């Protein structure tokens, strides 16, 4: 047990270290001494006579972006761990249940209507995403119980349908393609404290609730018959978990756009390090996802001088090799058994 907590402390230290290093990364060079002065001024309210432009860049541009990576990463990581437990499928992630298509369609509709403000973009994205998740769950319920395979297939079908509508809208108005393109590939640049704070409250609240469902999710992962035998209300647990993941991921997608592979790979890294119990997998997935997303955001800033690459491209490049490794690992385990 002590070894488990030691590993968690190491991961948290790594997260804080990467967070601190990321404050130095950006298109505008700010000396390390000035950034330290800014942190002292911000944390301890000591007047370090810092140049206001530098203070504004660090506090109002870089910090929200990095904190956004933590919140977005945590939501995607926890969402991935939960849906993999619900579906009992190691290659599912939150986007598989229709969140990405609903969110993308909402954003494109906002652009199509000429509502280019980030407030409208975020609002439309969140509303359409949540509506999609609820719709998928409702039509997948039959005679008082939900079939996981039907739920999965319904999510995929609805995703294809909504993606087709989105493609039609983009084709109909070529002027919105550039705006939509950058958002669909994911970016943390539009995050400010104004849009981050409400999303953070949603994600933290939902993450705590999902953590308290760890034992129930473990039982469902073993088998629904076993879960029923020990008194778990399987349908209620699946419904609550499904909807909560949908709301949480919808909230972060509304401020970051679509960022793939994070929710897929981080639960597997967590299980490799800590085993299969969700009481560890859920919080550790949040930490590892945050580390990965902050690192990916740093790479997006520095890989091409003067240009910030959409973060979804970076996570895709980082995630594909590990996804292949997961497939090989799963096939190897099945052959061994």
C-alpha cells in the first residue's frame, strides 16, 4: 500500500514540475527570474515590481491554458476509465458514446449561424453534446434495462449521422472551414478563467461522484451477474456513470475542442502501474492525462516556431504508437489464456 502511494506522490510531483516548466514556454520570451517574481507576487501578494505585460502573459494567458490542460485531461482520463469499465471494452473512450459528434455539430452550427463568439461556440457545443449523450442512452434502453452492445452501436451510428450533417454544413459555407478546422482538431488557446472556472466546477464535482462509484464499476467489470449478486444496482450505476461522463466530457470539449486518444490510453497506463481497481485507476488516470496534455500543449507551442499546432494532432501522434502497443498486449493476453 505504501508503495502505491509513493508512486502517486511521484506522479503528482511530476505533474507540478511539468506545470512549472510550462510557464516558461510560449512565443514571447520571459526570463526565468521574472516568472519567479510573478509567481511570488501572485501567490504571496508581494509587490515585485514586475512589468505588467509579462505579468499579463503569464497569469492571464499561460496559466489558464495549463490549468485548462489539467481540467480537460482529468475529465478525458477519468471518462476513459469509466466507459472502459462500463463497456468492459479496453479500446473504448468517451468520444465513442457520441460526445465528439454532438459537440462538433454544435460548434459548427454556431459558426454556420454567424455566432463566432467563443461564448456561443462553447454553449452550442455543450448543449448539443449533452443532448446527444442523453438521446443515445434513451433510445438504447429497452424494457427497463440497457444493453451495452446496443448502447455502443447506437453511439457509433448517431456519431456517423451527426458527422454527416456537420460535413454538409461545412460544405455549404466554406467561409467557416478555417474556424471549424482548428476547433475540431483541439486547442487550449481559447481558454480563459471566465470559461475555465464553471467547467472546472462541473468536472471536479462529477469526478468526485465517479470516484465513489469505483467499487460498483469494479463489480460490473467482473460481470453484471456478479455485480447483481453482491447488491449492486447495475442499471442505475451504468446510467449515472454514463450521463456523468457525458456531461463532464461535454463541458471540457466545449472549451478545448476535440482531443483524441487521451481518454483511450491513460487508463491503460494507470492499470499497468496500479492494477485494475478503479479506486486507483480513476484518480491516476486524471493525473497522467494532465501530464500528457500539458506536455502535448508544450510541444504544440515549440515544434514549429511562431505557430501553435492544434493539440489534437500532437496527442494523435503520441497516442497511436501506444494504442498499437495496447492491441498487441491485449492479443498476447488472450493467446496466453
